[in-house]
C-alpha cells in the first residue's frame, strides 16, 4: 500500500485541485419562443419540447 513519506503542503494540494471547478452549463435556444434553455429538456418559459407542448400554461388550466 502506498504511503506518503512526507506531508503534502496545503499549496501543493490546492495546485492539483485548480481544475476541479464547475463548468458553465451549455445553453441552447428554444425553437418556439427563442429563450435560452438547457439542451434535451423542456423549455421552462413556454413548456415545449421537440415541437410538442408538454407543460400547459397555468392560465389554460384555470
């Protein structure tokens, strides 16, 4: 089993972890309303996905 011979400093460990940051989500444009949305998901603004209305607006439900 590998055991470190010397203590790793805080700076050395933090240098190694500099690339562990969160990436910005890729956004695509909704085909029906033109608002930015996450790809392969229902549009939160108009409720459509792939040209079909999945989520009806609350005004229509009432």
